[in-house]
């Protein structure tokens, strides 16, 4: 068991969580909200644990199935607990169990919610709630594999557990490059949807959050009525892109490189 690489990976998840929370911080600054402190404290907590764990690279970077399974399990626990901290500190969801439930629902893109009135939430909290959908839509571990060079033939099992679609395989020999390809497609599709929502005369904030919820196929909305209050154009757009985001991303890659037989297969 390679404990050093396990803690190294978990440390990276702490650090990435801190990076993810920068965006809701910017949202709080833009809208002049007092919830900025809740996210700043959460970032400090994540970095206080993550930086020491990733300060020294492990000499043995190879990990196998059992190491990967433990790393994934620990990482999901880390994501769930640290992701709930802003909800608790901001007072949006004061009960820890409820906050963890909402966070797990976001990262796993389940879409269940304990909130009865989302419209009263601060915009920064709404942003974080929807952003967890977007992060979970592709999977945090796919991002970890993209930014952190790891070796070992079993890395593909991590990606298969995290990526959308019925299955995923190596698009290129190196898993890191495969992860980067998947995320580029994911980001590009999200941007396209945001632009199309803007053309439907939605504000940028609403367009971003609807795109996040659609990309994760979880359905977190910023209105109590869900999508019922939007125009037919917006509703059709959301439905179409939720189907597109639910497709195995390998298909899109094979279409881009004109390997249509592989895409159909």
C-alpha cells in the first residue's frame, strides 16, 4: 500500500477545493456580499491541510487499484466536508448534516435538496451550490489526473469511476492527456451553452449557473420554480444540453478526430 501517494492525492484535492472556492469569493466581491468571509475561511482550512500534504512529492508515484480506491473514498469525504463549510459559516444552511447533504448532492450531481427557498440565498452561495454540480459533472479526479502527473497502469480505473457516460477508456496513451482532452471538451460545451443562454436574454449570472446545473445533469436551479419560469427557448436548450452532457465524452473526441466508426461503436 502506497500511503504516501494516497495522502499526496488527497492533499491535491484539498488544494483544488480551495481553488474552486475562489470563484464564489469573486462573486461575493462583485455583488458586495458579506458571505465572502465564509469562503475565505474555508479556503484557509483547505490550504492548511492540503499544502503540507503536497509540499513534498512522493518518490514512488505508482499506485494501483486498492490505492486508487482508498484515495477516491477519502477524497469524496474531503470534498463533502470541506464543501459544506461555506454553507455552515454563511448561515445559508446552518445545520452541518443538512449542509453535507446539500454538498454531497451537488458533487455527486444527484440534485436532491433540503432547501425550500433557494431564491433567498446570497448569490455567492448560489454560485457555489451550482458550481459543485459542474465540478462533479466531469469528476474531480479527472481534473486531478489532468494537472498531476501520475504513473501506474491502473490510473484508468479512477477515470472510469468519475467520468460521465456508460464507460470511458484511454483516448491517448497517457492518462493525463486523456483527462485534459475530456476537460477541454467539457469546458467548451459549457461555454457554448452559456453563450446560447445569453442569446436567450438571460443575465450572465443566471446563464452560468444554469449551465453548471445542466452540465452536471443534476438540475440545481436558482429559482424555486426550477425551469418553469423560463421561456420555451431556454427550456428546450437546457433539455438538449442535458442530453448532450450525458453522452460518453469519448464519442465527441472520436467525432472531432473523424473516427466515426469508433464513435458509433
